[in-house]
C-alpha cells in the first residue's frame, strides 16, 4: 500500500513539474517592440483585452524601455475601454507620478476624469438605462476635481472644452440630487429639511437649471413654516429670474401645488413612507 501511495505522489510531482515547465515555455518573454506592436495592433482592432495583456507584459519586462512612457499611456486607455475604470485611474496616477514632465499629462488627467465620471456605471450602462441624476455623488465630485485640475494646468489643452462641458453636467447632476432629496422630504411633509436642500441648490449651484424649482420649493416651504418674509424674498427672486415660470398665472399671481397634501395612512406617516402607502 505504501508503495502505491509513493508512486502516486511521485506521479503527481512529475505532472506538476511538467506543467510548470510547459507554462514557462508558454510565457516566453518577447522582444520589447513585439509587445508594443501587438498592443497597438490589438487596440486598432478594438481588442482591448489583448492590448492590455501586451501592455502589462511590456511594463513588467521593460519598465524603462523605449516604449515605456507610451505603453503606460496606452494602458490607461485600454483599461478605460475595458470598463476597468478603477484600473484606468490607477494607471493614470502612475503615469503622472512617473512622468511629471510629459507633454501628455493633460491626456492622462482627462482620462482619469472620464474614468471617475463613469465609474459608477460599469458594464450595465451599455445595455440598461441609467438614471444619471441618481449617480454616485462622490465619484462625480472626483471627476469634477480631475477636470478642474486639467483646466487649471492646461487651459489650452485639446481636451479642455469637453472637460468644461462635463463639469457643467456634474454640477447639474449634483443640483438634481439635492432636488430629489427635497421632493422626498416634501412628500414626507418634512418641510424644513426640504427647504434646506432647496436653499443649498440656490447657494451652491446658482447657474444650474435646478434653481427655478429650488426657488419654488423654498417659497412653498417657507409659507408652510409660516415664514412669510422669507417666502416673499424667495418669490421675488423667482419672479425676477424666471418671469415665465409655469407657477405664474396669466395675471401674474403665484400658483403652486407643490405642497398639496396627500391622503396618507398613519402607518405611512410614522414610518416616513416606508410602510402603508398612500
């Protein structure tokens, strides 16, 4: 019996050694230029998985070679196209750390911003509708910072215009998130909380489309809280900046049903709307 066990163990060791030898043979190191050309060919054909594999190998075996800087830059793009957005950000950080004087720093910053801009979407965004107003505010703010840094350091970059537009989109989304919260509080008749959210939009995102609705919410909630002077101030600001708002009737009177009470059960009220629907 012991002889049989020893024979089996010997066979297993031989198989493992043979497998390792075979794997080493398969992982034969290629020439630096071969890795680079393979990566470029793969990217040109849209095969970013293969491109990333070759670029990773190029960085591993030739970290200071003639293609090192370009390979690091291409790796950011390949990971971004593979929707490995965390990996793209890490590659961008590494590129900027290793190449602080590179003429392509603006491109690395731009790709880093794009990765942050889309990081909460993932592959599902390619096939499913995504409510952009509900996206992760932390990642959106990081994207805003990346694009702001790009504009500050490289105002004449070819990527500056797109970065500027994406910053506007981020601000609009952040304001939209505040309005979503305000509407939620209104539905729960938490008018002070709703007012705070709306006021935050007016004070921090004054150039966004959300300001009109925020002023309406402020006016309605101030009235509900019996703060008539503050309500009049909000209404005056609304009338001055949005004279054609739908809340103004033909005769100019303010007409809003934003706080129209809902017929809610007691259970719905005490559980903040989580149980016992309207």
